[in-house]
C-alpha cells in the first residue's frame, strides 16, 4: 500500500533510525478515521483532538495535517493512489516527536514525523450484540494525556490479552476509584429511566470523537445525557448499554453474567442517532 510519510509518497515501507522516539518511547499520538460511502467521517473532530494532544505534548503539528482542507485533500489523493476509493477504509494518522536533541526520555524537539495510511475495513453490523467483561488487570486514572490516543497503548494491549484469554468481545476498564471509565477500543453509554449516561472524562477515558458526536446528537434530540463517575452497579441497573468508537457502534448483550433485556427503545434511538 502507498502511504504518506512526512508528506512524501512511500510504497509500503518507511525507514527509521534506531533512536527514533516512536520506537524508543512511543512518544506520539494517532487518530483512526472511518472512510465509507466516499466520505471521510468526522475529520474535523479528529484533527481538533490531534492538535490538542500535540499541544499537550509540545509537538508542533505540521500544517499539512492541521489544515483540514490540505489534510483532507492529501487523504483523498492517498485513497485514489491505492485505488480503494470504492471500499470502506480505516485511515490512520500517526504523529511522533523527531529524535534530535534528546537525552533519554528528555527532548526539547517540537518537530514531528508523520505517517498517513489506509487499510480496508469491514463495517460492523449495527444489529450485532457483544459480550463484555470487567478487566481485572488494567485500571485507568486521569492525567493530562488521558483524553488522547497515544502510540504507547500498553494498557489496552494488556487488556486485549485478558479479553482474548477470556474469549470475550470487549472489556470494561474501571479507574482507580472503581468507577466505569471506558472499554479497550471504545467509550461506553447506558440508558436508564429516560436518561443516557457515559463516564466523565475525569475517569481517565479517551475523549472519543464518536462519544463527543453522540453527546451533541443526544442533546439535539432532547435526550438527557449525564457524564458521570459511577461504579458498575449503575450499568447493572440500566435498560441497555452500547459502545462507540470512530469506526462503529455496538450494543452490549451482557456484562459478565448480567444479560440486558431486549429493548425497543434502543432500536428506535439508534435509528434516530445514525440518521
């Protein structure tokens, strides 16, 4: 596959120094963006989060990515160069600190390496339901980088290993206070007594782009939506629950041994929210 490395076309491979900070420390960020029906979905929200994350890390996001018109044009050219414009795709943008002026972890370098590439993606059937457990090996906490997608994704790797060992579709990660935070790849929502709930960013969850979009849409549809710090008991009292990320929305069938009942409200709601 053709990719864009530092705004130059490369064919399937890139060359990095052994001292590269992505390799050494995971000193960077990424965004995963859905492309379907000839549309790059939510690109403005993705680039906004990426810029905020780079600012927090003291990395200067290059103009060819921070400028939405230029970035969108580059991605469209990339898609056409790979001749995949009629497929559903996962677009990945990676940004990491260049290795000059470093001493161990320390570096005052604000310049960035960048990589943009695409991969075919099979869009999830929105009617499919998933089985979820609670992670016993990973705990979240809030810090200034918690809202962003970091190259160093070790907590999610460990949680994914736990998920696979238990033969589940997803795991809920709680924080150090025992409150629901997020899932491995997704944010989580639940519905109870006429209101929607999702964990507050204070729980240490990623500030998901789809999470933000859902909150905006729920408010526009006059659904009460509360960002909360609550334990797993709140989820067990819910009428239904679902997870969201930039690529999909999935309904939760059960959490551990607790099964959610069928809900006509969910089916009606999801049709409205996805219109």
